[in-house]
């Protein structure tokens, strides 16, 4: 299994960062490879939320099916990927120095 870690510093508080992360439908505004999101479940927040994400990486276009598997407000959002891309991803919000 391959593990990739990416870290980004955001000059906002934990509440603001979580508020943006929790709006799954708006991930296309800041995820450069995501072009459209369509929910498969009635719920749009929390564990069990299912959605499709159209993704474009260079000349490759695919639809990634995802399920939210971890949801701890202001802390963590975990995602399972199905289809052409499979595996798990996790957004973890931690306080930076200062």
C-alpha cells in the first residue's frame, strides 16, 4: 500500500477550516482536480454520505465514487474511494505553531 501525505497551512481558525471542509459540494472550488460533485445519498454531511466526483488529471477524466467513513467535526473527515481510484483519504485539522 502506498501512503501519501500532503500538508497545507491555512491562515484561518479551526472552525472556519472545518466549515469549508464540511461543505462537500464546494470541494470543487479548492480541489484543482475535481470538476463536479453529485450526491448519491440524501444526506450531504457525515458518515455514510455517498457522492460521485468528476476528476480531471491532465488528459485523464474519471468519476471517483466516494463515501464518508469518518466525521469528527473540527477534527477529521475520512473518505473511502471506489471505482477506478480506490483507497482511503483523510483530512485532519491540526493547530499550527502559534
